[in-house]
């Protein structure tokens, strides 16, 4: 799956490996998980403006679910 991150300067970075996905955090950071790789590429708040692609669902479940 493809994840495309748009940076503040207008440049884009594309992740096109099967299984790539992203998670947006409440603090403004963005993690792009690479399919088959350990770890993630992190974008700090203010480094990126937009993201498209496959969003990874949170594994944290609340009391009500």
C-alpha cells in the first residue's frame, strides 16, 4: 500500500512497499510504518502538512468497546 507525506516545503515523500501504513498522533507527530521493517519513520509536528494512504488502526481499546 502507498503512503504519501507532504512536507511543509511542498515536497512529497512516497512509501510504496506492501503493508506501509501511517498513524497520526494527538501531539502532531506522524509515524509511517514500513511493511516488513521494524520501527517507523517519525515526522515531528511542523515537518509535515498532509498525509494520504492506509491509516493503521489503533490497537488501544477503550473500556466501552
